[in-house]
C-alpha cells in the first residue's frame, strides 16, 4: 500500500513540475526541458528529479543552471499543489537516456554498414569456380 502511494506521488510531482517549468516559469532558458522521471524516497522526504535537456550544449548548460537556481521555487510550488505533510527536498539529475539511445543507435548503424560492406566484397569475388 505504501509503495502505491509513493508511486502516485512520484507521478504527481513529475506532472506538476512539467507544468511549472513549461508554463509558469518565466525564464526563457528552460524552454527545452522536460521532467522524465521522479524517484521518491520511501519516507517521501527526498526526490530525485530526472530532467531531459534539449538543444545545443550551450542551451542545455544554461537550462541546467536556471533549473538549479529555481529549486527553491519548484519545491515551494510542489508543496502548494500536492498535499503532503512535508515537501520533499528536490535533487536534479540529468537524464542521459536520450544520449545513450543515440550512442547505441550509432553503434548499430556502424555494425550494419560493416556487414553491408562485407557482403558487397563477398559478392564481388563471385562464386568459386565449380569444377
């Protein structure tokens, strides 16, 4: 029962943070940010907030700094919107899943290219003369 409550609160925090960041924060640096996941401690006093940063590396760094400056504001807003005895302390973490998936996709493309090149070179040799 407790795990179900934690899961529901995690989802609620993620939704509210996305609303706050995308619609209510007036800082233009956070336009390309989305909350991808929230992990709440069992006692709901700490929350790890995973954020996806998009755009150029400079835009990503600016967005990261803006989010870290706004942590107090984000925590206050969460406390107002979600009925909890205590608002959890928020810790921001960069979500690297998009970068990781691009890396894996690149590796798979590289393997495919090598296999195609090998197939072409084998076909150019032609079949062995049969007897």
